[in-house]
């Protein structure tokens, strides 16, 4: 990624590069947060996971180690905050890489699962908007499939506060590789509530490039973004992939009848595909990383 004049940037490289200037950023913000209804819907979705905490812990994937290494590469030390830590999927990868991890999660049910699976990790109740840590106490803040829930007008200064000078903020997202034909068709059949625009590489870059920037007039606390994708995969069966998609926020907040219809449609699709109909398979995935440095 290369910074360009006028506040834009080039994301990626070669013929596939795309410039995102101020107009593109504004358009994406309008689509994502353009009304009070959008904000209310975001809050509803972000608070939906606790009821599915056990299933989330069982079925959500971990993160590609190469992606986590890249996220931490510029950090000046080993102290890492896993923010919006959920049930500890990212914390587990950080521990495996030797980081000194503290996890912060607002939902009590998710936090219970995290403490159960990672009893040696310091796990605290809190949120991106109210982080229960001292100033300059961590070298990096990472967020696994969580940064899109943050209110960066409030969370940006909080994250900057707990980061040491020059510290790193990185968001990571596990996305399904829709360059694979059957995965692309699954995304179409599932609908955007189950597999949304952040969930496939095709649109992931555009959807995440400006998530570190407040949507209000508050100054940004971070530098220009870098984005990279890393190969990943998860062993699934048709049943466990349905169970994974059932933990998506868009599915969790559906009325029961609509949820059953959506999951039934996905189940029927998987039963009819040779890649997924018989036993275990590897779900083709990538882990995408957005990385910025504290100013």
C-alpha cells in the first residue's frame, strides 16, 4: 500500500490497485452509517452474540498465524490488547505466537467462554469505547472480526490512549474465498445477512479501508492504512458450516421463521454440492488485515 496526495491511498498493488480518495470514503460512510436507523441496527447486531456464545466458541474459526504476525510486525514490544475479544479466537493465536495478551470483551457470556478456554489470559470486561487499561500500557491493539462495531469517534482516542507511542492498531477479518466457484454461489444463496460485504475478499478491502477513521469531525488518531490478505481455511462439514453461519449477527437477529428459512436454504445448497455433501471439507478462506500506526 502506498500513500498518495490529497488524503487518498493505493490499496494493493499492480493492475488490481484501487485509489480511495475522500469522495469514496464519504460514500462508504454514508452507506454504512447514513441514518440513525443504521446506528441502531449496528448496536442490535453487535449485542447479539452473547446468546450464541457457546456455538460461537465451538464453530467460529481461528486466525491465520501469518496474518497475526504481519499485524504485529511493526509493534515495538510484546504487549497486545485483544479488543472485542469474543470467546478468545484471536487471543489463542496471539498466545501461540508468544504475545503478552490482555483481552477485553463487553459481553459477559462471551467473556465466560474466553476465560474457560484460555484460563491463563487476563480477561477483563470493557469495550473499545471504555478500555480498562492504563495509558500507554500496550504495544498493539488487535481486533478480530470486531472493529466494524467500534464507534471510532470515542474508541479512537481510547485506543490511542492505551497504546504506547507509535503503537499499532490492527483489525483482522476471516473472509470466505469467493474466488472459489462454490463459495461464491454459497454467498449468493445465503444472502447478505449470513455472508455480507466484509465476508468475502471481493469487497473486503473497500468495506474496511477507513474503519480507523471517525465518522464525525473528530481528528483521526492513526496514520495511513495498510491492508493484506493471507490464505486460511477451516475444516467443516455441511452441518458445522451451517452452525458457523448461524452465529453471524445478521442471522442471530432474524425473526425465527426467517432464520429457519435462511439456514434451510444454506443446508439444501450444501447437500447438493459435491464439494460439501459428503463428510469433511476445507472451507477456503483468507484472513484480511487492516493495519495502522498511532500518530
